[in-house]
C-alpha cells in the first residue's frame, strides 16, 4: 500500500508528492533524493493510486501492509 | 479575482467561491465559468487528484430519457421521491437536467464509456433502481486529471492545498471563509458574492473496519465532515445526518469499493455455511439496497453464520469475470490490480472474501429547489449521491451561484474575526510539549466511542453516553500539539470529526425507529411510518433545533 519508488526510473520531478491527497510523501530536491513515505504518516495512505497516476516515468509500485492481507 | 497582501496573510476577493475541488466542485466550476463568472476554487488537496474521484470511478449513473424501460425524467424523479431523503421534484429536476450535460463534458475530456455493438451505451441495473441507469467507465483513473485540465484552461482560479476552517455570514448572506495553506501555513481570507459548498457529503474516520486503520477505508479518509460542520456553524441546516450514514462490503482487510460492479453484474454473497442468504433481507438480493446488504451481513454475523463472508463470481462467464476484475475494479480504485496480484485473487477460481466496512457519516444540507441554503448566496453541491449526483449537483449550484453573483453584494469579513480564526488555526502549533497529545491520540478515542456505542447495533442510552464521552474528549482540544503543518491539518480534521459525530448522535436521538439508516436500535426496533421524513437540524441562538421535513425556526 504505501508506495515504493524505483530509484532507477524516478526523475525526481516531485509530482507524486504534490498530488498525494494525504500529504504523506516527501522529496528533498536539495539532497537529490527520490521521494519517500514519511514514516510517521505511512498509515495515512489511502492507496488511492494518485502517486502512480501522476508519475511520468513509471517509478511507483505498491506494497500492501500485512493487515490488509489477513 | 483580486488579492491583497495583509499583515496577517492574503485577502482574496472573488465573485463566486467554490469550496472543494472534487467532482461536485468541478461541476460547479465548469458551469459558473461557462456563464462568464469570476470563479475561484479552493480545496485542501490538488485539483488534479483530490477527493473521491482522484483514484478513479467505474460507474456513472445516467437516466438517458430513451424508450428503454424506466428511463425518463419522471421515472428518475419518482424513484428518488419515494425515499425519506427529503428531495423535492424541483431538486431532482435540477439533478436530472444536469446529467446529460455532465455526460457530454465527461465524453469531451475523453472518458471511455462502454458501448454496445450498435453504438448505444452499455448499461446495468443497481441499487434497487427500476431501470438500467449505470454506465460503465473503463478509464476512471484519468477523469480527474482530464477535468482539471479543462477547468484550468477555462480560466478558473484554483487555490490548491487550502484547508477551509471557518465560514462567515454578513447578515443573512454568506460572505466568505478563512483557511490555511497546508504546505506553507499561510492564512488567507476569501470574500465573495456567492459560494458553492462542495466539501464532500461523507465524513469518514468516525468508525473502524476490521483493520483498525481509519485511512484504509472506502471513501476519502481526508474528509471528516467539513460539508456539514462548517455551514451548520453559520446557521445553515443539516439534514438526514442520522439515517444517511454509509457502509458497504470491502474486500476483507482492504479499504476499496467495488460492490457496484460485483453486485450489479450478479455476484452472489455467501456466508460461512455456504448459504446465499441475501434473499432474507432484500427482494432484489445482492443487487437491492446497499443498506439491506450491510444490515443482512451484520445480522448473519451476529447469528454466527459468518465470518467469513464471500462474494462468489464463479458462475460468471469467464469474459465477464475478467471484465469485472481487469477493467471495472481497477477503474474504480487505481490500486485494485496491485492488490489483486498481492492477494492472488481470481474471480473465476475462488470467491472473494469480504467484510462489512467502516460506517461513515453523511447527510445533506437543507436547501430550496435552487439548492440555496438558508444562508443566502450559499449553494449546496453535494446533496445528490454518487459521482453523477455530485457532478450534477455542482453543475446546478454553479449556475445559481453565477447568476446570483450579478446582483449580490461583495461579502464583508471582519478583520477581528480573521485574526481570531488565525489564532485558533495556528493554536496547536503553540502548544508546549509538556502534557501534550498528538492528533492521533485525540482522534482515536472518538472512534473508540463511536465503534462501541454507535455502530450498526445501538440504543438510546448508549448514544446519550457517547455524547457525554465526546464532550469529555472535547475538553482535551487545547492539549493537542501540532509539530508541523501536516499535524496541524490532521488536528483540524480531528476537531471537525468530533463535531460531526456529535451532530450525528444528536440527530439519531431524535429518530425513534429502525429501518431507514444503516443501524438497528434495540429500544426502537421497528419502522415508524410517521417518521418517513427528513430530519432537519439547525443552530439558532446557539441552541440546536429540529424539524421533521421542515426548516426549524
Ligand atoms: C474509490 C471510490 C470509487 C467510487 N466509485 C464510484 C462509482 O463508480 N460510481 C459512482 O457513482 N460513485 C462512485 N464513488 C463515489 C463518488 O466518487 C463520490 O460520490 C463523488 O466523487 C464525491 O464527490 P464530491 O465532490 O461530492 O466529494 P469529494 O470527492 O469528497 O470532494 C470533496 C473535496 O473537498 C475537499 N475538502 C474537504 N474538506 C475540506 C476543507 N475543510 N477545506 C478544503 N477542502 C476540503 C477535499 O479535498 C475534496 O477535494 C466512488 C468513491 C470512491 C472513494
Ligand atoms: S497511494 Fe494515494 S495516499 Fe498513498 S501515497 Fe500514493 S497518493 Fe498518497
Ligand atoms: S512522480 Fe515519479 S518521477 Fe516524479 S518524483 Fe515521483 S516517483 Fe519520481
């Protein structure tokens, strides 16, 4: 569920961060980072898929927490 | 639109202010801009992705006025008039008249509706409706962005990332709002001639599903009741916040919709004993009223006939099962395909385990036939349910907001009020660490109360006790500390959730019957035909007043 970012595909545009309606993603352009889920807020992901829909380079996939599988 | 920098933030002046950037806000913006109005949309998320439509929708309800059975304006109006929802023929006419123009807009921006070989729309029946009113959408994930592009091109101003925290009135007229940018913390005040309220008719996070993660839910968890709490505070009336609460079935453990497609294509619900039981609860079985499916499943669970519960699609033609799981469901929830893969779900091979979802709170705002609330110049856009209802409600209210803005005066906001609200907004950032609590620590007990006293099975003394416990939680508001702007946003959502739960309980305590809402009352277990009316609630002189089918004085 919280997204996983592929560092080889990500072009660090930040669109996923802007489009996340839960505001749970961060990307520090100064540090030349790829985006990450802010750990403290990872439960606030609605798995809406907006981060992937926004991504121009197909860098986003999803992992589902254990509690969604039981 | 005009923007003035003030010492406390920005003062924005616009003719038509649309609050909310979901399907309803979008319908309103397109209509008002089409009529040449000066329009600003303000919303907490980003226009391209916010609200329930952000990750997709797979069905659009549309009565097309053709020769097909039950496909006319009259059929549509008759169906919705039968309910206790409090609609008038005039309101329903507004909804109906907007259906087709909204369908055209959706097609124009590239929405792919499934067609029959003869080119007509493929349609199916659902929700106990008499006709085949549901059009199927294959590319639901792209609708929000495509509409956003059209709106930005139409010259509508958009204030993204803006959380509205308070509304204002000037005499009997709506005058504007105050809120803050959730990324920068900047406070702005917006004054306007007319406003469209489009903040979403569902308040989520009030109760839990089996996963106890309030964000792992069916509807957008970032809505906690602004559509009701904010207008109620300035004297607008809320309606049906007792019986219009919502629930559905979810894939077990995962907050995704999908029952529209599963039910209306003919899925069978089974209990743990392998029985298809829905015939006991609705003459149309799984494809009847969603309330009956939820209530039926809860009843089976109480009797011990489940869990587990399943939706069985193994009898589908293989191409239908594939269409449902590969096309419709991912169009409804953009991550469905990933979940399906993670779980190894295949409708052709095994039934899908499901659970009863969280219960979210909902209702309407009281309006006249032109969707104007008792606060003049404030129009309600989210009073009709479903995607088409929201977009149509927006489309209709956008028209009246634009037309009235010609004669309406510019709303006045009092600077002292703005400063007081700014202090309230930023207050949680100033709370010291000593004895402080996080927004989660404040919000969890609200769900604890609602889950325990006010879920699918309840009674009057329990709900009264729940109100007392919410009052206790409220006394902790000044201890909630926001360490950053994300926390601040959630803190205000949590404060609103508490007020929303209170409105719901107050309304439920008035309705002494069972059978119209999603819940069962042990002390009033039967339907009371005399209560077949909408319950209207309004604050007058700081006191809550109630009216059955009428606006209380
Ligand atoms: C995953 C999913 C699939 C669905 N599938 C279907 C379907 O196939 N067919 C169908 O008919 N219906 C479907 N629905 C329902 C339908 O999508 C909604 O009824 C409709 O989109 C609601 O639109 P809205 O604009 O009324 O509300 P929302 O989409 O909830 O929009 C409310 C907006 O207000 C903003 N907001 C809220 N509070 C504040 C605040 N305080 N300040 C500023 N902004 C705020 C939010 O950010 C949001 O943008 C589905 C819903 C979901 C969640
Ligand atoms: S799936 Fe939605 S809520 Fe989760 S990180 Fe992506 S955009 Fe945000
Ligand atoms: S949208 Fe895609 S490319 Fe852009 S920052 Fe996010 S993951 Fe990277």
